[in-house]
C-alpha cells in the first residue's frame, strides 16, 4: 500500500525568504501523480502544484516549485519570496494512475508560519 | 461559479440526531469523494463514487451512508450522531483523461459540531 509522509509538522519562514517543505512517499508503482495542496485558515483546499511521475522536469507555478526525486521517492515543495498569504497547512498527496484506482493518499500536513 | 459546493457550511447538532450534508459539482467530473478532517487536520477518505457507483468504502461506521442520485451530486447522511463525529467534512471531485487529470477539486467543507 502506498504511504505519504510529511516529517515536518510545523515550519516558519521570514517574509520574502525561501522555505522548503518535505514529502516522501512509498510505492511500488512506476506511474503516478503527486500534488501539493494548501489549506489556509479559511479551510478551503487549494491545489498548489502537480507533478506527473513520468516527467523528469520539476513542476513550477510562479513562486512555487518542486524537487521531484523519483528514485528517492521524494517530493519537496519550495516556496520562494514567501508572503504572509502563504501561511497555511500544506498537504502532500499521491494518486495512482492504475486503472480502477481512485484513491488519493494524503500526508499529515505541515503548518507553515510566515513571519513579518 | 462555484465548482464544488457543499451545504451547509456549518452544522451544530445534538448527539443522537440524524443529519445530511449535500455536495454538488458543476465540473462534469465522474468521480466524487467524501473526506473527514479531524482536529489534527488529518484528511481521511471515507467514500468515493464513480458514475454513481460506490468504489471506495473505507472503514467507516455504518451510521454514515453516502448517496449519489446522479454523477453531479454526492450526499452524506449520518445517523445517531456521536461526539466523535465532530470534524470538517470535505466533498471533492476529479476526472480522468483530461489535461488536469487526477486533480481533485474540493468543496469549502462542512464543519460539523456534535454537542
């Protein structure tokens, strides 16, 4: 069974600085999707970034980028030029592409605090 | 337009009552989910329907019963509510075979408080 681990329950970053959130996962599959979701205090779950396992190139979305290390089963999120609005819970998630599989596996989350 | 909507957003009720939470998505997705998020923010999948067919049914008390009248709606009915049912319940949807394949879109959540 697949698992997703976020080993940092809480992280802090100074405004305008860069922070990296860690995520590791365990799977025997070769093709899958990985996601980072953001949950601000409003509790709405917002997709931040997506990575397809078959793509070697790391995904980027403006100030957000990932470091995807398939062999190491690592999927970290880098937030550059941190802003106060980045303060939220961040969840890493795994999704198999195996036909008939519909389950998403979420990590336990990392709470990010942004200091002014 | 709201992509995934849930009603109500807040629900306060007493132990032993029966309540329902409704979910609707206007994205044309074929798969919908219910998640429970506890006080420690852990997201646990409860159920999933694909084209109105139940495909995921995790270890959830049978007091919880999902119903999908059509592929745009997935409702959650809870009987005999208990204190431990207090949580935020999220509905989500996804669609395979598109450019945004496998992305889940979440509703705003329903905060259920059982007193």
